[in-house]
């Protein structure tokens, strides 16, 4: 499994790099970029399934597995927008962020580690899958917001605002489910729905941040630039909550 993981990891990087290189001439090479991105996505998905079958549980513990899981959602959402809303211009930015994430993932342990007893619950799958799906939506939403901020079209059909709303609303719903599942999981594992652990605290702050973002998104004075900046800042908060805490502190969600 280690050799398959290693080869799949580098194959994914090569395919996403091809998609990124084909992007500057998107009008002429759109098919190449989309095909390469879809091929990389397929390789990643096959790797996830193979590791899942081998381990007997969803392999999303540790730096390598979690970053791969996050990029699967980000790339999948980008491909969906590219097809539905003709948003192929999102591909280069998503590929760049994805390649940086996979480079960092390569520094983690690729071996499958046994699942600790505290994680061995159906709530683990629900909590992790909804949280990373939300992170992927928040990432793509931040990319759309960046395009809006600099005045570069993400979609040839002018659907940037719709894509941004889908990312924010659906991401918020999924992250809310993540928080509920995490609270139930915490009760089963530690006997309390809430603890002052740093990961839970920052996750709660992140939920309140996006609650506020949804609250102000339709206010006239918060349109355009303020909304775009808030969406980009939100993903920065996501990165700190997900990566920063796991790498810098001793948490219940370690990535070291």
C-alpha cells in the first residue's frame, strides 16, 4: 500500500501541474486543463478508496491523509463549477492551492496508522466528512471572492455571485453538521458535549464567523469588496483552525 500511495501521490501532482500549465491559454487548452484535473481527481479518489479498504476505516488522520482529503473536495467542487457554470477560469487558482497542499502533504507520514479507540465510532465519519467538505467549499468560495475582488471573471456565464453563495451556504450547513457530530462524539469520548480544548474553541469561533458572514451578506453596505474580503479572511481562519492548530499545538486533532 505504501508504494501505491507514493506513486499515486506523485501521479496526482503531475496531473494537477499539467492542468495548471495548460490554464494560461485556457481558451485554447480548456479541454486539456479540465481533463488533467479530472484525471488527477480520479487518481486521488481511487487512492482514498484503496486506503479506506485497506485500513477498514476512512483514512483521514495525519497530515498526508487530511490534506489529500481536503484537496479532493476542493478539486471536485471546482470541476463541478467548471461544468455547470462554465467556470474553467477557477482551475488555475485551485490547482495552485492544491499543489501547495500536496507538497505539504508529502512531508507527512504516508503509512496507515491504526484508529484509536476514541475515533472508532460512526460519528467519526460524519464529523470528518462534513468538516472537510465544508473546508473545500470555503476554499473555492475564497477563490471566487478573490477573482471578484481583482475583477477577473471566474465564469464566462457571469455566475460568480451564485457560486459564492453556494459555497458559503452549503459550507455553513455542512460545518454545522460537523459541529453537532463533533459534540456528540466528544460526549461519547470524554463525557462532555463541550470542553475548552483549543481545537473545539477555534472551531466554534469559525462557526460564529461564518454565521456573521451569512448575516451581513445581503446588507447593501457589505456587498462586493467587503463581502469578498470577509470570504477570503474566512478561509484564512479555516487554514489556521485546520492546519495551524494541528501543527503548532498539542490538540485532539494532531497533524504532526
